[in-house]
C-alpha cells in the first residue's frame, strides 16, 4: 500500500534550515513493494532517474560511509574502496543502516543522520553545481530538491567516481 509522509519536518530539513540552504520538499506515494525505491521516486515525481540520488550506506575497512549515486546506476565497490583509500568495502545490512542513521530504509537521507559519516557523491551524478537534484528527505515518500553544489557543501562530500 502506498503511503505519503505525515510530517514535512525531518532531521534532514532541520539540517538544511540550520545551514541556511534553500530547498523544496516533494511528497509522493511511496511504494514499499517497488523493486528499486529510487526509480519509483523518480517516476512518481516525474523526474529523470539520473536527477534522483539514492543514499547507500557501506563500510570501508569497518568504517561506515555514506554514498550517493543516481537512482538508475549501481555502485562499484572497487571505486568505493578507492574513494576512501581502503582495502575492502561492503554494503551495510538494512538493520545496521537504520540503527546508525536513525532513518528507516526507503527513507534514509544523507542529511541529518544521527552521526556524521564520511560521504561521497558519484562524480557522474553531478553535472553542474547550479543544477537541481533530489535526495531523500528523511522519510519514506519525501524527497528534497536542492542544487548539486548546495548538497555537496552541506555534506562536505567527496565528489568522486563511484559507478
């Protein structure tokens, strides 16, 4: 059953407000049975899949990291290892990602997580600092639209090849 978020204030929106970053919120009917949540969000919002970044949580040599890649791409673990100068990387189990970020899978935002984790954005997902992209807003069925430059600055993110 599709659900729309009940609240529009999340830790992600509070983090952007605190940083003075302009954004807009976009709610959509979240489908928990969608095979690829990012693609379902893009379709529901009428946005190109490349403009919706999915948030992935991984571990590099045991250190938790946050990854952002276009919803229609797959991350390369070799590139994740290289981005964080590690030797081995693996995706976190959903329960671990939820516990560490404070968000539920399908609603994990790179913004306002319980702790600040090193973050990398796929260089292929960014084209122009002034271009707008969407990231999860901290709830299932909620996306934040902001500029690429503002997202990278808010996260103090590396911008490197990840796909």
